[in-house]
């Protein structure tokens, strides 16, 4: 049935996209703990957080006041998502669903709706945050959070 293909693709992709990069980070972190001593991983993680914190705080404010002139936001977002999703587990899941249900158009529609919805949630949250916090302050807060995580990683 075509609606089962649509709902299966939507449900699978929606849930998978919500934790997509987090799951990859957990997998890589688990693998690192298997092959490296705990102290090496802990200090490596702390170092990365501290580095990201310092780089975020030191970034110049020149571009923060300007909009991206001459750039099409639709095209930019489309290209970023298209490139990031190539070979992704969600793409492979849709391939399997299309083979299972034999309704590739409805699998495509379900997957597209799920990706659109997760992207909409991200865009709305980002817009809401930008109304509450100016970009320079968002950068400062992000840098401080990175530094705090780095410091916490060193001691706990």
C-alpha cells in the first residue's frame, strides 16, 4: 500500500534526522574509548572544546553586522543539505524502504516531508534565538560554553 511506504519513510527519516550527527559522535566516541586510553580521549576532547571556545571568542566581528550579500539563502541551504546527506544513513534507509515497498515516489515524498519538517524546526528555533540574543552575544555565549565544557572535561 502506498500510504504505508509514505508513513514508513516519513517516520524513519524524521526520527533518524533528529539525532543524526549525535549518533555519529556517540559511535566515534565509543570507538575511541575502545582503542585509546581514557586519559588520551579525555584530554583530546577537552583540548578540542577549549580550542573551539578560544577560536569562537577570537573571531572578528567584521562579518557579524553584515548580511550575506549576493547569496541566495535557498541555494546555500539546499547545497549544504544535499552534500551532507550524500551516503548518509537516512539516504540508505530510504533506499531500503523503496526496495521493500516498491513505491519509490511515496518513499521519496515521506522522506522529503520528514527532512522538511526537521529543517523547519531548526530554522524556527534559530530565528527565535536570533530575536532574543544578538549575533555577537550568541558568539560569546557559545565560546564560553565551549570553554566550560573543555574545563569540565579536564576535571570530571
